[in-house]
C-alpha cells in the first residue's frame, strides 16, 4: 500500500478512533518491553493491528470506485434521485457516481460542521428545535457524516461536478464541499441550473431537487453549462466556508449573490401575514390548519428552508401568544392556529 494512501486513511480517522489506535500501539510496546525481547511475536501483533485497521477502515468508509469516470455532488436525496435517472437515460449510471449531502444547510448551526464536534452540535440543535416525524435524527447525522467522508475520499484523477442553484442551502453546501476538497487537486465543474421551468410555467423551483430528470439531463448534455472552477474561486469559497463554520447563526438566506446570516425570526412576519390572509378566507374566523399556513409561506419563498423550520417558528409564535392553538404541538398535522385577537 502506498504511503500517501495510508496517510489519507489516517487523516480520515475520527479523533477518538485515532486515540484508540495510538493507545493499542503503546500498550503493545509497553508489554513487549516488560516481557523481554520477543521480536517475532511483537512484529506479528503489529501486523495484526495493521490488518485490523484496514478492515475497520474499509468497513466504515464508503469510497468512490476508482473505475468511475466522474463524480457528481448534490445537496438532497431528491436531486440525487433525479440526477441518477438522468444519467441512466444517458447510459452513464455505471460510469459516473452521485454523492448526496442530504441536509438543509440554510438552517441550523454550521459551526465546525466538517468536524465531529460540530456535527454533533448541529444535530442536537435540530433534534431540540425541529420535529422529525418518522425520522431518526441519529440516522440523519450518520448519513451526512458518511457523505462528508465519501466526498473526501474521491480519487484525485476524477472530475467533480457540483450542482447548486441560487439559494442559501446549496450555496452553503458548495462552500462546505470546497473546504473538504481543499487539499486535493481535482478538476471541478460548477453546474448551476436555472430554477425556473420555462416561459410556459410560472413556477420557480426553490432548489435543484425540484427539477425533473429531463431538465437535468439537458443541462448536463450541454457542455457550455460545464463551468470550470478556477483556483481563485476555490480559495474564495473555502475562506467563505471558514466564516460560515465560525458562525453561530441558525438561519441563512441568499441575497445579492451572497449568503447572509439572519435572525431566526426572519420569516415570522411572513408566517403572520400568511395566517392573516387565510383567515380572511374563513367567514367564521375559525382555526386554520398549521400545515396550510406553512404551505402558504413555503410556496412564496425563493429560499429552500424546509417546512420543519417554518413549523418550528409557528410553535414559537404560539408560545409567544401571537397565535391561539387548537390541538397539540407534536407535529403540523396535529394542531390548528389563529391569530390572537386584541381586546378593546
């Protein structure tokens, strides 16, 4: 095995795993010195440690196959599914890998997200504030962690295509990926699909995952869309990631071609206005399904925020007595709200 390959494997170890490996090595040296000169046994034990390390690494790392011709990086499972369908239609699925970083990077902490400590803090915050119906937060964390490691394991000879639209979620993801690849010499191409569906459809997608496979296929087939990332761009995005990773913000938007951190109540006014608009349509001033309000807000946002964050803000408005509640706050399907009427 090449020294560079061993170095890469060690660099990918978590701090706890590296400490455990070092302890086992020192323990064997200590035992060897106490028991006298048993070189053959000592060498045999070191070889066993080496084999166990390789086995452990291969079992925990999903690496990109050397036989692939290219790698695509996307920022949602929906984008991954659509792109895989597009590649299959072009008979490229067996030649080009797709890595998904399945999270919503416009929300939640990003502090030191590329490290285990930051990853744990992010998902603890998400578990404490958002409601994940039918999903295990630990599984979501493990899935992203595996994708981050997989991204770092891409062989340097493979070109990488990063798919990102004009929204904070994918733009933060782009900068995270650039940071993960900062010590590697890949040819990187930025795929920036237009998120509108054409003049015949007024609907504008909030992120790449809402585009159909046929549109992704058309974009990829057109070589003019393969924008090579320059060294200066890489350095700039890496530096921007360092700023994001040092921030304690939990909400980000895309404005004037920049990622802007905003306070977590940034969309509260939009939520209140949506509730007011829906209440006007109800003659009896009855309660409105929280899911209807959330859908109304999401439908008018140019950002990909996700309904879970908006639902979190609805609950916050309930606790701050902006909304009255009917039902229980265990998920958007289980309660209705209406604006509190001011008493004369």
